[in-house]
C-alpha cells in the first residue's frame, strides 16, 4: 500500500487572533494543536486542539477514515478515547459521536478547545481483525514514538484549509526527526522537557509529514542536491543507520541519475522502524510514501543483506512517487476527502508505473544484472496469475475499497508494473528508442504538475494525443478493457523468450508463488500442493497439508507466520535447519542442512537468433 497526493494550495494567512467571516463561522488561523509525550498514561497520548472562535451553532470534528496511499479503511477515530469539548470556562459542551471517526459539537460559539487521548495501532495488530497498514499506523512506547500525524490530529469540517501549528512536548534528551517545518522550541524551566513548534499551511501538510521520536539512530547525507535524513529504530540494536546508509546512498544516487531533470525536493526523510519479535510488534511490513518522506516497517530479525535488498525495493518505490502521483495526479487525489473518498481510475500509473520504475532503474543504472532483472519480471508474471486477469484495471482502481476489487489490490504491484513494462517497450519501438515510459511521465509532469490535477476520465485520451495509436489501443484493450496481456508479444520485440526449465527457487516459494497458506480454524501455517514441486521440501518427504509446527525452536502460529517466513526467505544453502511438521496428528522432525531448492517453471532469457533490430530495442529498453 503506497501512494500520497500533492496538495500544496496555501492556507489563508491571517494574523494570530484575527477573525475572518466565512459561511457563518469565524475562522482563526492557525489552528493550535498540542501533543505531549511526557504525559502518556495507559499507552495513550493526550492531544489538545484549539480551533479559534466559531459563530455557528454546531461543528463537526473528524479523524481520517482513509489516508492517502493505503487504499483501505483505517478508521483512526477508533483509537481516540475520552474526547471532550470545553468552553472558555473549562466546562464540558455537548458532544455526539456520529460514527467511528466523527464527533458533533453543540453550542460551538462557546467552544474553546477539544481534548482527547490517542491509543497506538501497533500494539493491537496481532489481536484485532482490522488495523491500519503498519507504515501508516502509530507507535507509543517509552523508547519510540511513530507519529503518523493523521493518527493524532483531525480536522473540523469547515477548517481543512486553515493553517496549523503543532506543539510536541518530549523529554529534552529524546532524539527526534520531522519532515514538518519547525519554527522553534522552548525548554522547560527545569530543563527536563522541550516543546518543539511545527507549522503546516493546511491539514494536508499535517497528514503528509510524519515524525519519529525516541531512541533513534540518525544519519544525514547529501545525494544530488537532496539532504537525506535516515532515522532508524532498532530496539535490540541489531541494525544501525550507519550500516544502512551506503545502500541508501547508492540507491538514491542511481535514482537521481535515472530521473534526470524531474523536479525533486531539497530534503527527503526515511523513517525505518524495525519490528522486534514480540506479540505487540507490527507485522504489516512495507512502506507508505509522503511528499518528502517515507515510513518503512520491516522485521528487525531480517539479515543485513536481506535488509539492504528490501530497502532498495521498498524505498526506491516510495521515492519514485515524486513522479506520480506527487507530480502527476487526478482531481480525486488532489482534493482528497479523508472521510468520504473517491478514487482515481489510474492505479496502473500511480502504483504500477512507480513499481516498474523501482525495478527497471536498477538494471538501467547497473545495480543488478540482466538475469536478475528478468527474474524479477518473471516473478511478477507468476504472481499476477494469483489475481483476476480479466478485471478492468480502471474499474478496480475506482472501486478499490469494494469487493471483489479490494482483494485484487496487490496486483497493482504485479500486473501494474508489467503494464508499465509493456508501455515502455511499445514507446521505445514506436520512437526508435528515443522515448520510453519515463519520458512520457516527464511530459505529463510538465503538462500538469504538483498543483494542477488532470481530469480522471480524460487521462487516456491525453496520453493518446501525446503518443501513438498503439499506446491508445494497449490502454483501451488491457487497462480499461478486460483482455489479458500476452507478454510474449512484447518480449518478442526485444528478443527475449519465456523458457521452460528447472529453475532455482527459495524455501518458501516456487518461482514467486508462496508454498504455504494459513488455516484460521487451527491457527496454523501449512504446506500447499505446491510443496510437491519444491525440490528441497519434497526430498525431505514433506507433503501437501502438512502443518508447520516449529522452525529452529520457534513455535509457528498465524500471529508470527510473517516473521517466520521472512527469516526462511533469507536462509542460505549449507545452513542447518530443524523443523517439526504435523501430519494426521503425528509429529515429524526434519533435522538437516539446507540444499539449493529447484522447481519446474519458466524463466526469461535472451532468445535464439535475435535480429539486430531486436538487440537495439532491448538495449534502448534496458539501458535507456
């Protein structure tokens, strides 16, 4: 889940305390908000919101139901407790809770401020059925606070465009990093606490600028004119910002080279939360992008080399969002409604093209081999087979919160990226190598840009007018339409073939397809039919429907399944492994050394008898 819009129209600038009449309400800017990390009680942070004076009888306060980039209901109001509206004498005003995210306040002319406490989302991920995606969630611990501000600060129905100030009080010695603009700080008389004041031109900037406080490890460095601030929380000190820095530096330097003259940002923050192996740790691994930052959640137990690979794949995707939707986006994104959102038809572009960029730049800039790039593309082809290949991508995008579309969302990172690949090859072919999907996105960025959204229904026609009939035909047939893509047609153009072969795989997948599934009724992780085609497990006598009971001494349940599989993904040939499986009530112990696992499948490779024209087009595709 990734995607955040650009919304930079400045809020109304009015001096502190001055009033301006609009629609029956007196607007005072900025709205003053306060979060106090030194007053946490029962894992809840107290919040104060002072909106200024109202002239109407009733006002409504909202917490976001949906936040940009997640394409799922988060209901951050569920984590708010004890909301009170107070008048200027400190007495309580009538408050009606309308739904999970909405409060109506009567006698609003007398409203001075509202107060409430906010619980975090990380603690309940393993016990609740529906929680926000971890990188969009919140954490409240003595040593770490993940402050995705949409989880703490809401908005009044008529004041979303007002300026905000935010005071965050914390112990003086506590480290902090913030993408939000700081205007100063005040230390308490005893020196124990410090209050930092931040400023936002409107509510969007509150939601678009996360913070992290606590026992952080921070590295700052410069890449191509961008100040990179890498903040890492590793509770057991397994990983450090210094060890991750070089990977991020090389990756972002390559990204800047690949992007060329596309507008960027003077500063980019990366917040990395490494989840420990506890019952209250988050398990929604991935990242959520913002305009000038990204929040990443990964398991702390991940080996260093696997962490480096994950950071390249995940953070590069987030950074490429500066192209779309941050620079190229529709009105649905630009004028996002946090509690009654409408969704653009173009996830194929926002997420699919972005994911393609995150893959193709690595081969273009020499970070991976051609073979590794082909393996990744083939993995996406195999993974896309798990979803409805006849579903219209534009229809899915527009109705992404509803079924059956919601369960196909992950396909935006599989087939969506493959759509980007096909468009790239087509554009290279039509232009004799001179244009590709990146140049098209640059042209769209110049035509629209961060402050000018496009009309959702007009984008395909706009692209058709800017490119070639074959591009319009492809988008109409395979993106708007329901016709599956024959990838062989596009690989033929560049002299690449899909080859049937015995291929290397890992210990949890067959060429990208997971060989495990979960059984809620038994709280168990079991092997699927695919285990028969995984040579390592098949050699050990594992059969379909065998339950995985323990791995190297760790008892396996659905609660820690992601963590167990993440570790297994990083296993190395030659390492010892001891697992216990259950079959028909009987436990079987496998105690052995890991050997390379193979499966029967398909792989991409250079075709035989390739023409000079195919070679030239492949070079243009992979080298730009």
